C-alpha cells in the first residue's frame, strides 16, 4: 500500500519555465512533508519542507503547496534551470522520524 | 553538506555471505537511519536509531540487523546476503525526531550475485 504517490515518473520542462511536481498521499495523519532532490550517484538532498499547519512555504525558486483536503502536495520551481535536472522525491511523516517516500519524479530541464 | 560518510561505496559479494555497511557521522546527531532504494519503490526505511544502543525496525527490516555502539557510527549487517538485497543503501541523520529534515550520505551500491 503506497501511502505517498508520485504518479508522474518523468517531467520535461524548458529552461526558464515553471516546473510543477506533484505528490498525493493517503494517510490523513501525515503532518510534515518534505521534498528531496537526487542526482545520480549521490544521496538525496533536502530541498524544502512544510508543516500541515501551513499551506505554502517558499525558499527562493522553490515553493511547496499543501492541499490537505485533497491530500495533495506540489513543488513549484520558478524559473527552472538545467541544474534542476534530477529525481525529486516527496516524503511525509506523522510527527515521527519515520519518513515515507514517494517513488520519485525525474525532472529534465532543457535549453 | 552534512558530515556523513558511508563505506564501502560499492561492494559485490555472493549469496550467503555476511555483509556489513558502515555509516559514520561527524555532526553528533542523535538519530540515524538506514534506507534502501529500489526502482519503483523510492526509499524504504530498514532500521533506525534514536541513540546509542537504541534501535528500532523500519518498513523492510527482515534479513537486516543494526548496531550503534557510538553516537557517530551506525552499522547495517546482512547476516546471510540474498539476491533480493541487491540495492543502493543510504544512511541518513537528523538532529531531532519530529519535523526535522533528514540528511543523507552518498550511498552504498551493493550487488549480491
């Protein structure tokens, strides 16, 4: 039973445009959500997080939106850059240290 | 980057042999974790530790054991490796439990033939 789902395995976006990565979850008890970026042969790198008491969190070019009623999380990258090309994982937890990860979305940003 | 070192980075071994992977941190963080990453599954938690000698099971703990005798070191052992344990293994650390991001090492690619 996949509690955190990333239904798009890949996404291709032109440089300078917006990238929108989506994540759905089934457990309404999740109260902390994170996005990680992963390059080949490296570990995941923490990008941005959001608590369930918020619906938006921004950090530079990265914004995470949380829609609790829809159990939906999205990451917006504006503007997209070639260096953003990587696999992006969303993750969630229930006020514990146990993160549940999605299966990842591969983002390719082309010139 | 968080001070996390995983060793070895690559290992090839045979079915039935014991394997130990090491995670070493220089951040003095209390929490340490072992994950495996497989195609179609994302990252799945194997075991984690919330202090020296304090460990607990994760989602996919069967066939794995862990030990933490020092704050800085967290060992993952496959007592008798099987081909289904071929994977990329990641160690992570965090300063506290709730609502804190985990920071990952660069992984160990383990192949069991």
